[in-house]
């Protein structure tokens, strides 16, 4: 491979690292082709890019992007990277689901918004709410007061109608007597 090709690969990986909100470095040893394809499909469904990268290319790419120091200890053996762009927790959820089923891949390290988490903390990370869950809770929190206001505003005319109905019934009873 020529030097220009290597530099281009490093630049592409650095661009992905710069765009990503999270990186998950996995050891894919023992993963079959079928399992790898299934894992890639799950990642794609969740908006995660998953690629196998040479450690030297990844190391140089991480050096060129600020905030990714201290990952050299994890760059050994076969390494695949899951880039979480929109939802930083989505890769953890996919890896955890896959790990529970296939016991592979092994998570080496996770970097979420420039914070480094050891791979042993996968369970904790996967339990964090993802972007969709956070958005749903925010929208639910916004909707609750609005639906309460609607209920109060609807209660006034309803109560007025009930009062008028009661008056009409009492007048009808008085006239019947």
C-alpha cells in the first residue's frame, strides 16, 4: 500500500472520529462472517457505522483529533470501531444485545463525548437512556402540563353544562309537583 493511500485512510478515519459522539472499540476475534453481517445490519438500523481498522491507522487518526488521548493501551489485536453519530449510546445497546446472544465481540473501550470507559462497563453504558428515550421523556414532560391545561379548560364548560342541567331538572321537578 502506498503512503498516499495510507494517509487517505488515516484522514477518513480521523474525519469519522471527529464527527462521532461516541467510539466503541471491539475485539472481533471468534466472530463468524454470519455474526459479523448480523451485527453490521443491527448497527445500520441504529445509525451506527461499524468498520474494521488497522490499529496504526486508528492510532494516527486519534492523534490528529483532540480529546482522544490515552487509547493506545486498547489498540492491540483485531480492532473494529463502532462510530455513534446521532445517539452516543446506540452502539452500546447493539453490542450488549449481540454480546448476550453470541458472547462476542468483546468491548475493549468506549469513548462517549471524550470520556473514556473501560469495556467492562458495557452493562452500565447500555442501560443509559439513548437519544430516543431522552427525547420521549422531554416531550412527555412538556405534554403533561399542556394536557392538564386542556383538561381544566374543558372542565369549566362541562361543569357549567352540568349546573344548567341540574337547574333544569330541579325546575322540572318543581313544576311536576
